[in-house]
C-alpha cells in the first residue's frame, strides 16, 4: 500500500461551505427524519371490533345490578379500549430546498469545528474491513462516528465499512 500523503488544506467550494449554520432548519430536518422512521402501527381494539358481546348479559331491570349492554364494553375484563392508539402515519414532509439547506448547514458546522477530512482517490479493489479499520486508526477517528461520502457508487468501500458500527458509507 502506498505511503500516506502529507496532510494539507484544500479550498472548500464556496457554494457549499459559506459558513452559515441554520440550527432551526437542521432541527426540523432531523425531527422529520426521525419521525419518518416510525412505523406507526400501534393498535388496540375499541368495543365494536372486539369479538363477542352481542347479547345483553342480564336484563335491564330487576336484578339489582348495574345495567349492562355488552360484555365487551370498556369496564369489562376482555372489553374494548377507550381512546386507544390506532395505526397512523407520523410522516413529515420537508421541502427539498430545506433539506438541502440543512445538509449544507451540517457541513458548515463540521467545517467550523475542523472535523472534515478529505481523502483523494479513495477506493478499494476488493472489500476489506481490515483495510478501512487501519485507515481509520491512522486518521485517529476509530472512537468517533464517521460518515464517508464518496463521489459516485463505490461498492467496495461500502462493503468494507458496513460491518463497522460507527461508520456509515454513502
């Protein structure tokens, strides 16, 4: 393997790295992303969906007991649930330009913290997790979360990093 090149600085594109960090937009994008991950399939049965309970348990008057119309009413064991959860969608729509602004703000926040590393010609001829782990060791980022963005589809880089819990490859 070739020697590691001497680190230096590069000029970041002005269109992407203008230095502004919009925290409310980032918050909106993250909250929408997390909400869109939810399944929303929690469900309980209300009294009309519980099987049984068609017959009145006892007559209306004359027994001394409270009047009851169904054994599937909520006060009965085995009865339906009052105001229980029903399946619903938690999806939140975020416009494309707002998502792009949130992504740009996240890049700017990382650039402001000097937490960006750029590696030129980053590709593997075969998927090897050990090679990617060795690279992360040399960069001293093994104990931090790492996002690897590649120019185009690089399946060997993806396969090398998918088994590492702190590495996410796009």
